[in-house]
């Protein structure tokens, strides 16, 4: 009787489609329902994302998110097998969505036509149970990793270059390692060669993507030996495979926000400018501050640690990530009635964003161009 009741959760098409899963003792009906009731976000619909998305769909993951802002090019087709010649020029998310719909009509598909960045990462990632990193650069990988740490989301990591690939599962449990336990700091932007510069074997992305899906399935089913605390390194040219151990360091879990990534992304990648932000150059601010320091509220929007190490005398610390807090907004609003408000950061990017946020709450402010380094140089 219980079995008949459970079967109602799978429609007739699903019961036939997943028949081989239903007969597997490691999956069965209960496991298939778990797969159906899980949501997975695939960040990137390129080489890794192609095989990940196709096998997630084939496996029966009930809700799949696809995030990418790129278009299909002919040179992609050597490895990005979810796309076809007749989809060249289409957005990858549309090409991938259409292919999956034809392949398995039972799934819920969500598409995001954007690049993951510090201002959208937490909102998008929070909507899904498991995150699959199919990105192609280190800055994005660290951003995804840190967002998953903040939100306590398991992250299935994959990376490919040439004939080599790596797979791991990060942040599965409280004491699980994350990307920063493998490499504490991200390489500088553009310091690592891209696929266009270095090249990649099409079968490499296919294999690593499939292995990523295999880890996702094991995480959902809670079966098998998951690559939690381990990284699998595969070389298809000589067919060598090794599994390395990763140890978790609590220091690498102390991530509170994503503001450090704002300098990695260009403005148009992080947010759309809706309002022109008022600015002031460092020299003009310096003269103004000397003339009437008591009439100025100088808000340093860097992180607390940065502020502790170096700050302008008389400034107050309100990190960019805290500007939406009611208590901070109320304080700034009250002070703005009797003082001019200025925002400052390291170089001027975060302070510009801070002034934009304040303008949305009807608080006038000016962002200091050149940031704290420029102001301090003029003071000396």
C-alpha cells in the first residue's frame, strides 16, 4: 500500500523514464523521489555545464537553474555538446533550456541571463539546494565558493584545462573543506590562461561534468564515498587518476560578505547604474575637510579589518555590506540633516556603489574619487 501511495509522486512518463533507477537498490523509488525534489544550480552552460545539465536532466533532478550570459559560438561546439550548429548566436541559457525541454519535459527550468557577481550571487544561490560550479575562471570560482559558505550550501566543484581535470565537493558539512583550503587566495584576474589561450580537450569537460553529476547524485542519496575532503585529479592523456586529501581550516570559513570581489568585476558586471552618483575628487574633499571637519560625515565603506589597519581621522566605519541595515540608515539619515555625507573606500569603486545605495533611501552623498590612498597622499 505504501509503495502505491509513493508512486503517485511520479507521473507515468517518469515511472517509465526512470525505470532503471527504480530497479537499482541504491536508488529505488525513494531515491528517485529525492532526486525529483532537489534543486540544483549550474553556474555556466559551457563545456562542463553541457554535460552537467544533460545528465542532471536525464537523472531526474526536479528543478534545474542555468546561469550564463554568453552566446553560442561555433568554436564552442567541440566540447559544449548541449548546443547545436543551428543554435549558434543564441544565448547559451536559451539553447540549453530548449535542448533539455525536448530531452525531458518533466523538469522545472530556471534561467538567469547574467554573470554571477557580488551583487546577485547570494540571492540566486539561496534559491537552490546544491550548487554546481561550471565556471571558467578563478575569480568566479572563489566568489561562488564564498557565497556557498555564507549560505551553507554544498558546492560541487569542477575544473578543466587541456587533458586534465579536477572534481571535489566543498562545504558539504560543518567541518568540510572549501576551495580556500585547496588554494587560500585567488590568482589575480587574467593571471591564468583561458580556454582560448591554453586549449581544452572536449572529452575532458565531458568526463569531469559527468563526475560532477555523479557527486551530486551521491550527495542527494547520501550513498557511496563522496569527494568531501578529497579532490580527484584526472589526466586523460596518460589515464592517470589520483585522489588527494584536503584538510579543513576554520580560518578559511570566516567569510561574512562578498565585498572583496567588487574590485575583480567591472561595474557593468556587478550592477546596472540607474542613477548618476555625485563624486568629488580627493583634492577638493581634502580642502573641504580641513575647512569644516565638524560639518562632514565621512563614511568608510571598507571592511572593518581594512578600517582598523588604516583610516582617515574622524571617519566612521560602516562596511558596504551593512548599508542596508535599518539602524545604520537611520543614523546616516539623521546625521545628513546637519552634515554633508561623503563615502570613501580603497579606490572609489565601493564608495560609488555606497552612494548609489544611499540615494535610493533619499540620502544625498558624494563618493570620493581615488579613495583613501589618494586622500592620505594629499594629507602628507
